[in-house]
C-alpha cells in the first residue's frame, strides 16, 4: 500500500500549526496528583504525561515539565496520591490547572474535598471514584541525546493503597467505561471520553 507520509526531524521543528507529538501519543490518562509540602499546604494538579509502568509492585509515574509545586512537595514528603479524572469532575480538574502560588489550595479552587488517606499523609479527592496512595520510589531528571539535563522530572511511585467506588466493580471486575474517565489529547484544549469497547485475547 502506498501512503504519503509527512516527515520531519524533531531538531528542525515540525512545521505544523501545532506540535503533533502529544496528539499522536494519546489520548493519554491524566495524572491528577494531590500532594502537600512539609508544612501541610495542599496542592492538586493535573499532568498529561502520566501512566502505569509496572504490575508487581504496582508503579505509576508522571512527568513535571518544569519545576512545579507537585515536584517540590513530593521531594519534601516522598508521598502523593493519584485521583481519577471523570467526566463529572472535568471542570474541577480544569480549575486545578490554574498557575497559582504554592500558598493557594487547588482543592478550594475546584470546590473539592480533601479526604484523609489510609497509609500516606497526603489527602485524596473525595469526589473522585478511584484514588491511589503512592510512595515515591524514584525521581529522575530527564536528559537528551547530548546527556544535557532538560527541565523535566519523572516522578515514579509505588501504589501502596487503592480506593475504588464499589459501584464500579461488576462481579469483582473494574468497569473502566462506567467510571467515565477523561483522557488528554493534543492541541490546546482537546480531551476525550472512552469510545466503543472491544475484546482481544492474547494468542496461546
């Protein structure tokens, strides 16, 4: 099959109205990260570079592009919580994107309720139907091919406790679609909801 390909080398730029990289790697799950600093001041922020990386132990991670409050807080305490962004919570999540100082509580901006976790000191979002309590395993500053560090840090954490709304467990199996997860796309403002489910079993 013949296909006309748009080609560019990243060092020379993409030459398009908007960088397609984020849109191609997507839609991506959102890392809605709650944290607190050593003084107990709360922070809640969404990260579009987020995913799960390991089963046993369960490890998730997100990348902070530039040094943000979440990174500073997590360096101080070694803990954070991930909270599922759902369609009913998307406006609150967007409010927590605001570029505000560390003294501002994004829970208040989004009219959300911090609720105590069980294992870590950092609260989770009461309104979210799924939360992971996490303890940091690694914080890595990324670097390019030239070995020069870039101002992005990958924060990896082991999930030490899980909270799931029981309505999302159908015969003991988590119903992904029922949770109405919101996924980040490309562009300045693109988000997605899940589409049609299909099943594909691995070959034996």
